[in-house]
């Protein structure tokens, strides 16, 4: 469903109440080519530092997510389900109904200054991309990075957006006083595949160009090779070409991650698959039967192939103990209650 009533009153979905300040929601559209068809819901969030549930396998405890929804429009995006928590559509609505936490920088600065905050590592871009198209207009990340820099608080960013280069001077300043980990997501270099499954993202070549710029500027940058898409991006030739391009970009590490299809994403991806590659629907049903993840044997095979290719091209997997530098996506869970320790789902 669409979010038809965005006031913080009786018409607002129950799950949204408590997440935003009262009477803080403003809906905007912009008649420019890059934002045509996209609606922005500007909100003032009540909290920004979000604790990852204890049962999570993630190598970090805290995240910051200034946006919900993502104009990258990746058909496989696992975060689609999170839009349903506000009664928003998880398909085209996830791509075109973007929630913007306009007070993110000031709120983060206040929370980092709390006596309860211990300076733990903060991961960004683990749900939806903090450098998606909206960031070009709202410019939330400079203030967020400045707040982390000023507190010498370690952080990491995962992105598909080349807009991160705008903030390179701030990243360099932060890296002088704290640990900064950057990862760029590039699952494949096949341009035909990219145009259909990641239509709102910069090209893989552009992303790898950003990796080169970051590493040349002294910012270590790894590549999360994700997702590796079964039967479409996993041939030996495709894997070889992708790892070769990653190595040529100067990336400090490469970490493969096979496509996973959680509820919300699964339905949207399956519909796309039926429209573009109907002959693969049955194979996917068998591979992902009753599960969100590909079989362990398949994941291990891809990991082994990528690591062997990485060694051949002179780039290793993520170093042991460097988990903070290679950010992997969160396992989303519906927020139970508002507060500074809840898991935000953008």
C-alpha cells in the first residue's frame, strides 16, 4: 500500500508512530529528470544510532541509516521488506517512496555526545544506500561524517554510489583521527545484467573507478562482490572478469556474497525473473526452496572460485580481524518500539 496519510495522527500507520517527531512529516516531489517519479517524505527522526539485535551475525553492533527506501531500485534488495513496516509498497514503492531523516546530522551529534555512548563502531549503508540519488539533494552524509570525525568515532560505509567521492576530503580528515572502513558493492561487471537488475545505480565501471580514486587518496577500500547472481552472473568467465576488474581498481580486499532472497525481495525478484528470464524460474524455485539463502555447497563453491581468482590477480579476501572494513548487509527485523537502542530499518 501507499503511505496515504503522512501526518503523525490517527491516519499514520501504527508502526510509524514513535519513530518520528510529532507533525514532522513533509512530502515533496521535484520536477527534475533525476527525481522524476520519486516522492520524498521528509521526517524528523527520534533516534539515529540503532543497535543491531543480539542474535544477528553482523560484525558490528550499531548502525546509522539516514534514509528508508532506495532509488537504486535493485530488484534483489533484501531491505524491501522494511518498507512494509510503514505500510509502504515493497516493490515500486520501495524504489520511489523515499523517507529522508532530515535531522540526521544534528541528531547523531547529540547522541554521540551522550554520556551513555561508549564510542562503538558505527556501520552505514548496511540496509539501504546512504549515497543513493537523494543524498545529492539532501546532503546528510557530510554532517554525519563530521559528527563522527569530531568524536574520533570509528565507522564504516558500504555503498554502490559514486557520490561518496564528494565527501573524500571529510573521509581523509576522519581517517586521521579514527578507523574508517569503506567498501563498494560490485557483484558483476556485465553491463546488460546491470541495466536490468540495478537500474538506478552507477555502472560497475563507475563504482570501480570510485574505488581507484579512494585508494589513490589513501583511503583503504574493499569490494563486496555482491550479489553473485546464480545462472546470470556466476559463470567462470564472469567471475574471472569481475575479480580482474576489482583487482585493477586497487581494492584492498574482495568478499563474495551470493544472492539471498528474503521475503519482500523474493517476490519482487521472482516477478522480475519471470518477465526477463522465465526459463530460470523453476531452477530458482529448486535452489531457494523453502530458504532465503542458496545452498551451502553453492556458496562455498563461489567463495572458493573468487578467492582463487583473487590470489591469481594479487588481491586477497578480507583480512582476518578486518571485519569492520568489509561491511555486510543487516538482517532486517521489524522494530518493536521506539528508542535509542532499537534497530532502525531506514
